C-alpha cells in the first residue's frame, strides 16, 4: 500500500467531510485563538529575584537577615513560572517578617526572554504595620483588608486593543473560511479592515493563615468584553459578561535548618493553567464568537482545574485534572488529566517530563484507511502524550553566554493506532551587559502530518498549545492559517532592551508542511501540491510603563508560499497586520 494514490473521488469525499465537520475536527483553526492580549506576566520564566532594602539600617547584619527571611517567605525562585496572584499572596506572608514595614515589587524583562522580579523592602516597626492596612482601616483602594497575614484585595484589569489587517486570509476568506461555523456576516478579507476590542476583568482575591506555615486562598471574578468593527470572522458588534475565576486553594510549606525548602499547593475551581512552557497546554479557555475579544484573548480560566503541586528545593511535581472552557459552538467536551515533573540536576540545567491523557472527548480525527480507501472517524478520547524537555544556560543570568533547549513528544491513543510526533530544538546567545542587551536565537519545530498510505494516524493534535507569539503562537498571521499541526517552522528571533522595561522582539519565520495530506486543517489546504506554506516577518514592542500599565504592539507581514498560492488558484495576496493594546491593572 506504500504506493497508494488518492483519487479524485476520494479527494472530493475528504474535502466535503473536512468542510462539513470543521467545527469538531479543528476547533483551534476555527477559532483562531487570539494572541494579542496575553497577560504579560503569567507563566513567564523567572530569571532573577532581586531583593533590595529601600531604607537600609546601619546594622549590616540586620539587613542581611531581613533579606534572607523575606526571600524565604516569598518562596519564589529563579527557574519558576511567574504568577501575579501567587506572588501577591506570598508578599503577604513576607510582610510578617520582623522589622519589615512594607514590601512591594516591580517587573522588568530578563536577558533571555523571561522576567526579573525586583522586590523593594522598607524597614520599619512591625507592630505598627500590624495595626492593619486597606479600606477597612481607612486606607486606599484596591486593598480591602491587610492584617496579621489576612489579605483581601479588589482586582481590576482594563484592556483596549486596535487591530487591523490588509488582505486577511491572503485576501480569500471565501476559500480559507469555507464551512467555518464562526463566520457570521462579513469576515475580514481583501483590502484593509480594522476593529477594536476591550474588556474589563474585575474580582476579589484573598488569603488568610491557618497557622504559621499554612494559608487558605481564593478568588472570584468576572469579565465583560466587547468587539466593534471588521473582525477576522465577523463584522457584528458583540458584548459578553461571564464568570472568569472561581477557585479556592491551600498553600503551605517550610524551610528546615539546612535551608531545604518544601512547599505545596492544592487548588480547585475555575482558573488558568499552563503546563510547563505551553507546548502542550496553555489556552485553557476560548475567545471570540459570542464572547467577543478574539484577539484580546480575554478569557483564560478553565471550567474546572484540580491541581496538586509539591516542591522540594528545585524539584516540582504536579498532578492535574483539566476541563477547558470551550466555546459552546465548538464544545468537544474534552477533559485532560496528567502529571508533570521538573527538576534541576545541575546549575543552569532544567529538565521536565510530562504525561497527559484525555479520558473524555468527542473531538474528531480523520484517520485514512488505505484498505477502505477512505476516512474513518476516530475521537481524541483515549489520547496519551509523553513529553520530555530541557533548557540549559551554562552561564549565570546577567552574564553573556549561550543557551539551549529542546523538547520531544509522542502521541498515542488507547482506542486506535496513533503515532504522532512533535518537537523543537533551539540555540541562542545573549549579551546582557552590552548596549540594548541583545539576544539572538534560532529554533526549528516540527509537528507531524498524516501519512495516508498507512492505517496509523500520524497527524499531531495541537491540544491546547499556545501562549504568546514567542512561545507556541507561531507567526502572528500564519498561525491563524496552519496552527501547530502538519508544519515545520524555522524561526530566527532577536531581543533588544533599550531599557529594563522596554523590549523589542523581531522574528523571521519560514513555514513548511510536513505532509502534503492536510486533512483536518484549513479546508482550502486539505491537499497540498507543494510543502512551501510561506514566510513571515514581524516585530513586537513591549513596554512595562510601571507596575500598573503595560503597552504592547506588533506589525507582521506574511508572504504565502507555493502551497497556499496553488490552493487559492494563484490569487493569494500578502497579508499585513497591525496591532496595539494597552492594559491597566491594579
């Protein structure tokens, strides 16, 4: 069967099936999950923790003791992933340190794409500080109550975005969006289109001690979002309000006399979850359609996350159950469960191992049966993913040197013959002490396509992969067409930091298909005559104005390759997109 060729009748059958079942085959392609409005902090790698005493005492021993105690109470260390909620809760614990009057922090860009967390400690009378802060004591908004380790605050994020395209979908939305259930009214296409999006995320978060080493925490919030103008899929004005976070948890730990750190975190409810670097799981909620805010990517919280995290020094172990918040129109009733282990066997070396399975799903795959000469429909239910990865930086943060990383994952299914592969490898070099702190890197990633001459299903299932344009949203425009399946992506990326809080990230992309058979992808690209998807150049600018204000913008220019040109009858135009947003949070 190796020499099997797909005839015209079979091709027509596949094409009609692809279009008719697009909504259940590839919800990621159908929704084109937004990438613009990503949280600039959450899940970014922490490169350095800098603890500074604003008003140091003349007693150097006291200063050193306070810094060490604050560092221990924070319980956040380089190599971990940043969580704004967690660090605010940990700061509440650290404020109880003797001789500490107040603690605050700011964020700046790290030398290698992560974050530096800069903690400012003010010495003072601890007893006076424990009289209480916040509105309950006549203090200022947004802190409601802060006393004796109990901390309750109001949280508000305000976000506004402008997005524009010239020749979206290569100017052929009639073919690129054929059968897409999200198309309502007029989608963006040939010529210039623009729209605006906005959202408000508001809620209450708090933490309180059970004893000196154990705290209970929780959060409850909602999001109101809206879109106006000519969006990628529709020109209809929409607004939506719904719950976002609704969770409780317990966190604790201690440090022994030798300095060994043990901590745990048990939590359940509606909340966001990212597995490691987002290669497998990042977008745990969907946007667009009736929820609006497609590119603002307002929503992240899963319908349910049950998570247990244990950490001993630099080793972290996680168990999780996840029910993502899918669009009602595209709900595949998928759930995931898994385990994750991360550890540092040597300085600068981070290793991770993950296992993920899908115990329930109606998400469908087209599995070509060479005996029948046609497709057999299977589901994601029973999916198993085995993942291994590492990152290595031989020089400490803040010093010039190379860095490396790689990841490899295999997908199987307990209910049918599946063997899909994905992986990446990256090498780079950074000069943090040089002018503008430049960094340059090269990464190649492959997500397998299906071989129609075998009964084995080889097409990579992208699951909930995503994150930011520097993670697994590969190409600002091109990602909307191909996503992370049946693609080989080459990326050259640089970083320049004119200041610690301002960063410019240019990227050059080359995209190739792994297989000429692309069943389950964009309907216009179901069967390819060439493996050349196209090229993209984009530039992103990011600015932490201060703790509360973040500004972000990009420009992207995508040139379709021979595969896209042939699929669109030679009428594929270059695609330009422009985006800018501002986020205010407190």
